[in-house]
C-alpha cells in the first residue's frame, strides 16, 4: 500500500510541476496533505480504535486504526484527468490496508472520504 500511495502522490507532484502557477500548485498540495495527515493524527489520538492486528501490529501503533491515512493520502490526489488512475490506486490502497489486517472497512471508507474532501483544495 505504500507503493500505491507513492504513485498517487507522484502523480499529484507531476500535476503541480506542470501547473502554470507552480508555486501556488505546490502550496495547495502541501495544504491538502497537511489537512489530511494532520486530521488523521488528531482523530487517531482521540478515537484510539484498536487495529485488527492488535496487539501485535509491528511498527504500527495498535490503537491508531481509525481512520486510514494511507487510503486518504491516495484519495487526496483525486482530480483532473488522472481520475482513471487515482481511483484504482485509492481502492487498491484501501484493500491492501484491510488485507494486511491494519484497518477495518470503516477505517478505509472514512479515510477515502476525508481524502476526497481535501482533494478539492486545488487550483482551478
């Protein structure tokens, strides 16, 4: 799932690089990602939902299941003509997080929803 998120974020960087106002595009990208990962950290600390793999979750905090920041990160890159690439990347990221026993379906769905919401912070 790290690879799927990296590809989605790479596409987002490429779009910012190609923008007419590159500085504004990169600033908005930073705001999108900051909003996503900042909100994920706050919610994870407030909710303390146990991961399905708890207590043996390796390096992942076992009480940080809700919501999936990986899925949110992939979905936050939504927009423009690359939707046909981002949609399968976001869906596969969510699937892989569930398959790895790191998240529940609701964690992934909420992560995708938050990612989609912040994806609207972009140059028009």
